[in-house]
C-alpha cells in the first residue's frame, strides 16, 4: 500500500449517531493514491471492533475510510468484497451484509445517494434489496447473494454511480449486526472495468466466430503418375495471428499406392520467408510437418500456398478418384492460442495416360439477334457436344455451320442439335436472319431510307427501305 498522511478533513455526520462523530473526528489518515484499484484490509481498520447502536439497540461494525486522492476523476466506483469477518457468513464465502453505505467528497461532505446510485452483480433474490443500503435505517439491510456460491457471479461487488466526477473521495458503512462485514475491500473504477469487460466479451465473441481451414488445389502434372498439391490457410479474418502450423500427411488410399508413392513436401518460402519446416513421424508413422518461426512472424490466412506437396508414382496409377488426407492440423497463435482444424480430405484424380486430351469448342453468332449456346467449351474426341439456338421474335434461326470439314452437325437447320467431337478444335457458327426480310450490304446501295421515310447515306445496322422494300442492312 502507498504512503498515507494524517487527515483533519471533517465530514458531515447528519443522520449518524454520536459515537460515529467520534470515529470521524479521529479518522485515521488521508491516503495518497494515484490510481485505482485500492485494497483495504483489517490493517486499515476494516471490521476491527463492533459498537453498540442506540438506534436499533444492536451491535454493528462501523467503518470510515481515509480520504483517497486520485490523479484522474472517477465517475463510478466499484467496491469488491473478497473477504468477510465470518467464515460461515451466508453460504460460507465473502458477501456483503450492510445496513448503510456512505460516500464522501474530498471536503468530507456526505453525498446524497438513492437506490438509483447503487447496483450490484450479486443481488440475493429472497431478501435485502439494494434500496436498504441508503434508507437511513440500521434495521434494514442489503445482503448480496448468499444462497449460491460466488462461482455463479464472481466476486461480489457494489457499484456506486457518483453524483459528480471526483478525484478525492472516502466511504463508510454500517454492517448488519456484528456477524458479517467486509474484512477486505478492493476499490476500483467501475467504468474502466466495464469497458475492459466489454472488450473481453467482444474478443471472446470474435474468437468464437473466428474460423480457419486448410484448403488444397490439386494439379495432375503427369497423367497417372504425378500430382502437385498446394495447401493454403483460409481464415474468416486476421483476428488470430498464427506463428506455427502442425499437420500429419496421410498417404493416399490403398489402390493408388501401386509400387509406391513418393511424397515430397516443400515450404513455400516466398509466402513464409522467415519460417522453418521440420518433418518427423506422426502417430502412425506418417510424415508430420511442423512449420514455425523463431521471430514469431505470422502465417496469415491470405491467398497463396504455404506448402507444396508432390506425389510421384513409380508406375501408372489406374484411372480413378483417390483420397489424400491431412490430419492432426494444429495452429498456434502468437498469443499461444491453439486451434485444432478439421481433417482435410483431398480428392486426387488419376487419368489414363492413353486417354485423349479434351479439345476446344468455339462458338460464333451471325446476326446477334438471338442467343446461341454450346453444352461444353471443351470435349474429348468421340463425345457429343449439344447446340442450342433461341432467336428473338422478329428473327429466324437459319442454321449451324462448322469451319472444319470433318465436323458433321446432325440436322444443321435445327435450333437444338449436336455433333460428335473430333480430335481437334472446332469452330461453330449460329446464323440468324430477319423473319421474311432479305439481308443486304450498303456497298452498292444508294436509295436507302429509314422506316419513317427519311433518306440516309450512312445507315447503321438495322431494317431500312431499299428500292421500296424492307431489307436488313448489315
């Protein structure tokens, strides 16, 4: 506790018995504190002796604190009771049992307080309402939660909203009889504590809502024999900064192994230049990868692979879908928070090396007064590619054409048809025309009028009158 000096400050003794005036007159000290919290114990005069009251003819503990001087103003004080004079008080743990509670300003003047100035985190529901703490009667009292243990609420406290902000204050209380009274009180700034609690709640909520996952992209480098797996970390935000990652790499399922799958693992130093990677054996003898940074640089959940894994088979793996697993994934944050992620199941597709490559299908529309679609822009030789055309109301679909001579379109005049993909790229054109109107160019046309009869030498694309007939000018 910081140093204390003698105080001669006088306090109002209105509504207090004569012997309290004596205790106020001999008020021990003025405490020179800079900041809260302040801790008071029996050494500071808490609950040392009790006195007889002629108000209710009972014995009570009476206490008046020194005047505390703070560097900054306080708006709301919190009085926490971590210890009482009686081990069997209430449920056998620290609680309040007070008849009256007082606050004084730096000049020793008692502040006028009502029940609205008081609140608590541990109100006993069956007795002792908060209003009794300031009703000027020793026969009524406030009793904090004694029917439950304090694990329910944490340490019991009383908050006092001050009528004015103060740097200097003192307090006093009258206990409920001589059985239960605070033997240790911690005084703190309730506003600051509430702000800290709110921040803790926000941090807890962010932590609960934070999500991380490993994701993987797979590329078949050599058909049936080699695959590249790129692992990246995805996070909902950068709330947690991870500095280390552990994971077990489990070989692919039986059937893909053949004569053996070689697994090589490489750290992406471009993404994590200050990290190191160690590879050992996991619980089942599979590779265990640990990525760490001695300088606590973080592995952020941003785009880009952090680990490259290459699978290489000595022989061709039969075509099919196989599974590769990354398990026991553990992330450790800079703040020593460990997150365990779900097992990552990675499908690895093995392709028959003799299977032909898919070829491109290109689609062009003439007229553009309709919509044309193809079922796929890539197809393997021998696969069917379906064609669909939908002209607008004033247009007709004329037909499909292919730039390649060996491409045979089934029913090329049909708006919905197909062709069989050859072993090369294909260029398909959908042709539309105006319903019942001829199509011309303007190269040799001189007598061109708009539909409302105005002559034009430079018509845009559309329908015009040429030599007395409606035509489509292209």
